[in-house]
C-alpha cells in the first residue's frame, strides 16, 4: 500500500513536467530570419517557381533535342483478302495471233475486236507482305534552331529572376506579419504592466477611502478604468490570435500548431535605425527590373528567330528496310527477305509564303517597341518608388523620435500626477487622464516601431539592396 501511494505521489509530481515537455515539443520557436527561411522553403508560390525553373531546364533539353539525330522504326504486315487484278491489252504482245479468232474477228480491225478477245484479266502479287524499316534524320543546319536554343537558355535566366522576386515578396510579407505580431505581444505585456500598476493605485485608493480621505467616486472611477483595461486586453487577445494566424499563413505554417517568436522588438528597432538614407539607388538589382530585361532579351531572340526563317535549312537522312512477300508467310522459305537502303541530304529553301513571315516579323518589331516604351515607364516607376521609400523611412524615423519623446513625457506626467494624487493634492480625474495619455503614447510608440521596421524593409527593396 505504501508503494502504491508513493507511485501515485510520483505521478502527481511528474505529470506537470510531462505536460510542459509536450507543450514545448508542440511549439516551435522562430526568429525573424528563421521564419523567413521557413516560409521560403514551404511556400506554395516558391514551389511553383522552382517547378518553373525545372521546367525551363527541360525546355532547354527539349529544344536541344531537335538538333540531335532522330531514329524511327517501322514494322508492317499486310495481307490481301483479295489480290489486286490488272487488265492487259492482248494485241500489244508479240505473241498475239488474230488468225485463231473465229470469223469475222480473225480479219477485223484491231479496234473492232470485242473486249473478250482483245483484253485479258490477271491477278498479280502475293497475299502477305512483312516489312521492317529504320529511318535516321538529322538537322545539319537551321538558324531558327540555333536561335531557339539561345532563347530557351534565356528563359532559364528569366525564371531565376522570378525566383528572386518571389523570395523578396515572401520575405516582405513574413517580416510585416512577424513585426506586427511582436508589437501586439509587446502591447499586451505593456497593458498587463499597466493593469498591475492600476491595481496598486486602486488598492491604495480603497485604503484611502476606508480611512475617509477620498470619496467613493474616486474608487469607482479607478474601477471603471480597470474594467476598461480588461476589455482592451480581451480585444488584444483577439487581435493577437488573428495576427498569429496571418503570420502562420504567410509562413505556410500549420495554423493549428503554436509558434513562439524569439526575436526582440528592440533588436529589430536597432537594425531599422542603421540605414544610410543617402544610399544610391540601383534599380538594376530589383528583381522586377531583371525580369523585364530578360523578357526584353527573349523578345529580341524571337525577332531573330523570325528573320532566320528566311534562310534555308539542311537535313540529312538515311533509311534501311527489309521486305518479305509470300503467299504463305511462314512456309514459303525459298522466297528471301529483300533489303532496301538509301542515304541523302535535303535542303529546304523558303521562296514565297504569302508574306506570312513578313507580317509576323512586323508584329515582333511592334512588340519590341512596346517593351522599350514599357522600360522607360518601369524605370520612372522604380525611381519614384525608391524616392518615396526614402521619404517614408525619413518620416517613420521622425515619427519614432517624436513618439519616444511623447512616451517619456506622458510617463513623467503620469508619475507626477500619481504622486500628487497620493499626497492628496491631485484628483482621480487627473490621474485617469494621465493614465489614458500614457496608454495612447505607448500605442503610438509601438505603431511607430512597426512603421519604421516596415519602412526600412521597403527602402532596402526599393534601392535594390539584397
């Protein structure tokens, strides 16, 4: 009995430890960079562009295969259910003797002879034919093939730029969601601290009320303020759940699993402050611009390919076949296989295609001109975005400086008001107002941190910084 009680006591002590271990196993910790790496690795969009990259590899091989030797085999079996029949003119043969015909046809003109005397029907060929053939062809020269191969390789470079653009998009989405979630956690902790401070003030006020130094109205005002903080905490919990779900979605992380964010807001803030606002703008490093450049090159290759279709191409070919013709396919062994072989070269020369190539060429030129116009617009848009990103970062930097000063001032006012209230020379209304001001200042400061981190990320992307 003693042993059973001991085991029960041990289980009771170890059970919370088991729960803690299971909770830690179920939760996964993420720094911002780890969250970004996880999102890039597991993103559906990223998997799709990786598949596009693999598809581009095979497209290059597919295009290259056109210039490789092409070998095809044919096997055929033909059996005549009715052998073909032929008609011959008997009068054309030297052995034709008209004199043996009955009168008056033995002396009649040839053209007057009846068909039964003049023509004969015979059956030719054998019933079964078995054939086998190998055909070898190879493209010896074709300018369109060479240019097409270059275009396929350029497509691989284009997909590589799309991979980089997708990574940037995923990184930005995760960073914004991560920072927003950190801010809501920070806000929640600040609110809990505020609730703790207010609880102390409320306890002191109740004691003063019991001693007859303050009115019950002062206690009720603080209780109302405390109740409002409970409501705000409930709202924050709801917002926190939403933001965590958004972060998980951006990371392609299971929504039903918990995660822990290990980065610190202050660390991200320090990183966001280390920015050279005067840094040069290099839009050539922007993935969007690189994608555009690759599209431009591919269209140029298309233009050259169309021009190359005016040139002749050269094809080599060879063929070897065996034919077996027998009435009894497997019995007439005295009839052998008959071989056939050939080799040759063929040049295909385009002469006139009804101006189809000319019109296709003109359309390709129009596409090039449109892309050139779009490039000018893209440069302007990227330059504008970079300049606006600098302005937004500068504004965010000023905002956080102002928000920090306002928070320090609100804290100072609150501390002074609280001291006055405790000494009996201040009112509860002043204390509650100062308390609300500090809550607002804290919220503004947290929002300023978020805006600065996001602005810094936007500026890095806008100026082409990797």
